[in-house]
C-alpha cells in the first residue's frame, strides 16, 4: 500500500515537472486526473512555474514526507497547549487530531496561494476561497450531524443556534484562512510584479547594450575602412604607374584587397564568427599592409586546428591588428613584426596579438588600456558575449605591445560535425 502511494506521488511529481518545464506537454498526459492537473499547471505564469518547479525538485518524494513530518511538531504542540488551557472542552485525542487537521489544511491553503497567487490577485478570482468556505461549511454540517448521531443528548437545531454556529464558523474561517491567505497572495503578487519589472529592465538593458555595441562597431568600421581603402588604393595606383614592373604587384595587392573586403563584408553580417574566419581576414589585411609597407612589416599567424571552429565576436582580432600597425609598426622607422596566436590556458581560450613596434606610451599600461575607441569596443563586445572574458594590454618582453584576450571556448555543434 505504501509502495503504491510513493509510486503515485513520484508519478505526479514527474508529470508536474514535465509540464512546468514545457506547458505544451500537458496535452500529452493520459486523460483523467493527470491531464487535468497538468492543464491547471500549464495556466500558471512563467515565474510561478519556475518557482513551483524549484520547490518540487527540492522536496521530492521522501524529502516531502520528512518536511510534512516536521510540521507535526508545532501542530501537535498547539493541540497540547489547548488541552492544558481548556481541558474540559475536548479530549486529548480530539484536541490533537483537530489541531493537526486545522494546521495541515492551513498549510495546504498557504502552499496553494504561495505558488498560484496570480490567480487570486491579478485575475480577481475568488473561486478557491469559495471552495474553502464551502468545505468549512460542509465540515461544520458533518460535525453537527455526527454530534447528533453519537451524542447522548439530543441536539436542537434552532434557527438561533444554527445562525450562531454559522457565524462562529465564518469567523474562524476568516481568521484562519481568508486573512492569512489574502495577505500571502498580495505579498507574493508584489514580489511577482517586482521580479517581472526587474526582468523587463534587464532585457531592456541587454537590448540597449547590443544596440550600443552594434553602433560602436559600425562607427569603428566607418573609421577604419575609409583610411584603409584610400591608402591601399593609393598604393595600387603607385604600383600601376611603375609600368610592367609594378603591374604584377598591383594585381596581387588588388587580389588581397578583394579577399579582405569579401571576408570583412561576410563578418559584418554576423556577431559571432569562427576563429579561422577571423584569422583569414586578418591575414588578408596584413598581406595588404605588407604590400604597402614592404620589409618594414613582418607577421606570423599560429592557429591550432582544434580551435579553428571556436566562435568569437567578429572583427575583434582585426581591431587589435589594426591598432598594432597604426600605433606600433607604422610610427617606427625600423618597422616591426606582428604575431597572432591562439592557445588554451587554464581552460580558457587565449588570443594574443603581439607587436615589436613603439610600445606603450610613458603614461603606462593603464592609460593605454582605457584609450582608443577600438580597445573600448573590443572590451565591451567581449563582456557582452562572455562576462568572464577579459582584454589585457601590456608591454611586450621584446618591446612593443601585447594584447591578450581570454574568453570561454564556444564551438557550435554544427561546426564540430563539419570539422569531423
């Protein structure tokens, strides 16, 4: 018998958790009381469902019975206290049973209101309270009938006595049920409204952050592309003017420029891109810059195959490479080298852009990290994509600057399958 009760309870918990996680699953439950309960749970708001789901996961099966057993202690204590104060009113057995019945019925009512408060407050539905009232009236009628049958003294159901008993019953129900349940329902509803407002504000902040990040990215592209295009086209023109000797170099530079523009236009349409695409775009950019700067610019790229399909915010490595050339390599008479690498460090993906150019200004690394729209854009977009990500800019061991990005490794399953 006890095993069947436990099995039924576990089945009800499994059904409830399934519906609370996916309300549409209520229609798949077997017809009868299981589907009826599932449909009732499906009408709860998203917040109510999440709160009830957490409760069920915490108090499943044996833990629920242990919690219920703990409630016996205070309810029994109330019955003992009543018996000590008014021993002539009820017997010990009746007093203990009555106190536990009232206590557990109140606990069930509070539990129903605790997880279904929106139905009482927001929807102005008083049906549950009416059910409680009718149940109490029914219990009163059953009690009076039992007293008439088993009592040695006949009970005279005069209108005055019946009215008085009904009045006492209404007062007891109001004090024990209506007032506390109403207070709990209003308090929980205020919590619900505050949490809903908080979630809405959080969603609005995320939307504004995305819009800000996109606007910063558009501004950054608008700043980089004209300068880059004009200088590159000027270099193509100079090579073309050199006759046959420069025609081949001009054609190669044009091909690299087309490859870079094609890659950058593709990345502009995506917020997250595979790491190999970002490396390919940076490589095309560096080939164009090398054609313009000649032997003054050298570069190496190191991308292990296992990180090729890791996704990162688009154009962040291009921004760091462009900064390295603009502020480190170009101002240096001897030029310098740029090295791009990817490495796994303490479970995080480390992307490093290192140059051997002019290095940080004398004001120090702190001011260098905070200066420049490019670095600020990279930092904000990293944090928006991964709160645990970071960007560190510091002096290089061989001179120049090292810009390091640390972020969680994210590889789309479709890209994993494609790589396999």
